[in-house]
């Protein structure tokens, strides 16, 4: 494994602007692109508040184990109306692979989802930070050099009271996407493969995996929101899966493994909430 040498040496004062915002109401399903979003200590309001749960094992289902569940990216989730901080969550509209649309509050939803996924499942909603322990999920590791495991399935515990993998916000820069495209021109490196919440457009003088150098620093977005960048976002088989017109491509993950220790983007905690909008300036402190 190698880390790409073209990282910016000093992050202070650098940044860019918010070019895209994404929220994923149901873990592992396709989500919705936003023009603006409230942000609280739990991330973008409404993000990953629901998940599909295996009714037999109690484990959270998802795209990280496609051998068991197929392609979760054939499902799309969006709120029927924008969620607001401090208010009851609105219903989620789920679009199934056959084009049928159902909502999270309609009768017999579990049976409908079970038929679509081929296993007995339920749709679960996070209850809050009072939950004593996190849910358990599974991940399949392909047989690929550079990964921590190869051709096996592992389990991990999600943070208590959430359906996030590790942290409540995931951020990636356009510089990183462009660097990956240069390293593997045959691959289609599009933001949607990586499922970030916030995409930052960086300037032409910032090249390489620039957000690697943001770890440990504070990112200011607009006038209100402040994020603490906590660590790199290690990638998995999910980024290789077909998604809409994007083909299956193991080379996407292999490129990240060969050139940036399997990382694409960074994780963040929210240290000051507020509203973020597309076009907001992003600066580092």
C-alpha cells in the first residue's frame, strides 16, 4: 500500500466550497441530493435514521455484504418532506428495484421488503443515544491485496444509537476524485460511488488526496457549522458495486488500496451545528 505523494503540505487556510450535499435516510440505500441541510451533533438531519434489519439474526443488512443481500443500490430512499431538527421524522418513501414506491408508515411494509430482498427483514429506526449498545453489521472483504481481510466476512458494532459505520459526517474533496481518475483512467470515479455527505470543491492548486492533511483540524462551513476531522474513511466492496449506469468495477477499490491505504475522504464530528448550503465557503483552522 502506498500513500499518494501529492498531498498539500499545510492545510491551514485552505478549503474550497460546498459543491454537493447528500443525505441517506436508509442505511446502504441510494439517498437524496440536497441544496441545504440542518446539521446537528448527529450529522445532517435525517441521515441514516433507518436501516434494514435481518429478522432472523438481528444484524443490520446492507451493501457491505452483497453476496448475502444483493445490490442495495437498486433501492432508493427519500423523505416525503424535509426533516427538521427537534421534530418528529417524516415518513420515508422507498423505491424498490421494480419501480414500486412504498412508505415507511404503510401496513405490511416488512412483508413487501422481505419479498424484494429475498429474506425476512424489518425496517428499523434509531431511537437515540440512550441505547446501551450499537447494532451489529456484516462486511464482505473481497480477495484483494491491500485489504485488512481477504475473501471473508467480518462483523462490527455500529456506534450506539445510530446506523452510522463510524462517524456522523463523511466528507470528500473534488481533488481526491480527480486524483483517482488520473491513477485509473479506465474507472468511472463519480462522487455517488463514495456516498459522502459533503463534497468540497477545492482550488486548482490543491491536488492529490488533500483531505488527508485535514485530519485533526477544524473545518468551518459557512457562518455556523464547524466540523472536527477525525480520521480517514476506509473503503470497502461497496464502492465497486454497480449503481445506476455505473458498472461494477473492482479497480475502483484496488486503486484506493494501492495509492491511499484504501482511504477515500475523511470522517468528521460536529462541534457546532447550523445550516449548510451548496456554495458555502469551506475553510480550515
